[in-house]
C-alpha cells in the first residue's frame, strides 16, 4: 500500500480534494439549487413556464 501511495500521491490528493469539495457543496445545499434550476430549464423548454 505504501508504494502505491508514493507512486500515485497526486491522484490520491486530487481524490481527497474532490471528496472534500463535494461534502462542502452538499452542506451548503447546492444539490437543491441545481435541481431547482434544472426544473426551471425543463419547464422553459417544454413551454409550460
């Protein structure tokens, strides 16, 4: 396992950073914002909204 981390430390660091940013986004309520925007866009495309 140690040799794997030594060879792929950039990938592991990027993975950890990605997970951290996803957690921060979820805590801020971003999924609800994205869903709301997607609903508005779909309604405009259909012509209802």
